[in-house]
């Protein structure tokens, strides 16, 4: 198993892990934050768990704003268990949850009802 595949395992079932570029970008960002260097195609070892967890967090936080996802005949919904998974991975990566998970909700609105 490569480091990229290990990240895919950590983000499953919330995202398929098929988007290799997304996983690789997260791994590069996690490595930069931790001040280390790992190769995406390098063989995974448990010594890299903190970096793998940090990368998985960077991927999963993007899914917090979704309540469901549908693609063709395939669909899935998200619930508060995603936040639990992110908090667990933050503990593994030794990253304060407050750094990655927003504590406020941003709402968008438009002015079309003013006329």
C-alpha cells in the first residue's frame, strides 16, 4: 500500500479516494505543515500515521458543508459522524480541532426577494 492509498483508506466512506490529485494535494499540504517530506507512491508505514491522518483531515473538512451527494444512481448522505471522524483523525495527527474545523456556520443569501 502506498501513502496515497493509506489516505484513501482514512477518508472512506466519506469520499471514494478516487480523486488522486485531491489526496496528493492534501498529502503535500500535510507534509508542509508538519515539516516533513513523503512521496505519494512511497510504501506506507505506520510511522507515517500522523501525516496520513493530517492529510485525511484536510480532505474531509471540505465535506462538512455537504448534507448529501448524488452522482447518477449513486448517492450518500452525511451526518454528524463526519465531525466525529475528523476529530478522531485530529487526535491521531496531534492537530488541534479548532485549526481545521470551523465553529461557525456561514450562510449565503441573495437579494432576489427585494423586488
